[in-house]
C-alpha cells in the first residue's frame, strides 16, 4: 500500500495544534529526555528547571520543537508505569508551554499523551505508531501533530533477531497503513508525520537501507522524520563507542536525509545540526 497519487504534492506544512510549521526547510526537533536511563542522556536533568534550561538552550541553538520523553525505549528496556512517566514529563511540558515553545511528548501511553496535550503539548510522538486504539482516541480528540513511528514488537525484545522480507517496502507499507488508519478515523492529513524508526527492531544494514531510501520514503505523502541521532548503528559504522561522541556521524546522516527530502530531524546535538542545515540550505539555494 502506498499513498502516491492520493497526496502527490510535497507537504508544505505540518499542523501541530495552534502551530502551522512550515516545511520549506527541515525542522530541528531537540531531544529532551527526563529519564534516569536513556541510552545517551539519561539522568542529566534531575529537576524541572534543569530540563527547562536545557530546552531553552536548544531553542537558542536553533531547535524548532522540543521532544520531551519520560520513558526510555532503548533496546532491552522495561516499560515504565504511565503514572511514573507522567510525573516526569508533565511539569516540564507545562513549563515549556508557557514559554511559547512547540512541545512534543514522546510517549506510547494514551493517558500520558492526553494529559500533556491538555497541558498544551502540540505533538504526540508515538514510538508504537498508534497501534493502541486508546492513543487513536486521544489523537481524534485533539489537534496535535502526530508522529507515526515504526517499531518491530516492543523495546524489550525488538533487537533480538529483527527480520524483514524487504525492509523498505515492509516499513513503507506499515507507515502508510497506520497513517491511512488515522485519516480514516477523522484525523487531518496535515497533522501526520512518519518516522521509519531506525534502531527500533533493525540491524545496521536495515538502518542504512532505510536511510538510503529517504527520497522514496519522503514521497509517500507525509512529512518524513529522520531520527538517527547518536544511535548504536551510528557508533558501529563510525567506530565511536560513546553515544555522546557520535556527533559527526549523526549530523552527516541527518544532512543526507534532509538533502533527500526529510522534513524533520530529531536530534540531541541541536547546535551542530542547525549549523549544518543552514549550510545545506545555502548550497541548495545557490544551485
């Protein structure tokens, strides 16, 4: 299943609540994990104000969106109770909203998404791709932008032995199917963004195949997110063991994706990515 022909034009904007985010150039989504155990930055922000200050710095560095997460979904991780996740993210979301920041909540739990949207979050970033009917109901009941991501199974076992007949075709079919399901539930096309989910049940070869297929994925009809920042496969390719030192590999991958049609880059290293995107845009406009 593809959407080619149904939405043939490249999306010009992404509607996220009160914000209409222009897609004339790739957007930067800064990652803010308020968790004790995320693979790269877990445990960095032990208070609400530390998290808010980090978010404010990312905005100053060029972030268009701040993505707040309260549950680590790294490979092998255990599920966090929604009440615990909500206690981590809601106070941060509330503080960012009053500062007129475009806030995304990174969650797979409907109750967390609902509370954050009610508090003013503009985007629901669901790693489970809106497979939960309760999450679909939350989406139907609000105007938030939605990120539909592909994940193979659940975080606990997704990296054990991931297999696909054809990773690009399989994941394209899944993303199209989930996005179409949301539209058939009454959700506007302009609210939906898709993410192939590198690292979420994929080998390094799978991730590279998806990255090389950016142009194809970007032509499915919805804005495409690239989210490879600091991930394990970047380290495997570059030989960099420490996640927070995978800046150059991450930025290179984001630039490749942006040059081939990706609309949003979800990143840890905002300043480096924003600078690279400014250079990329100047080159493209000069040509």
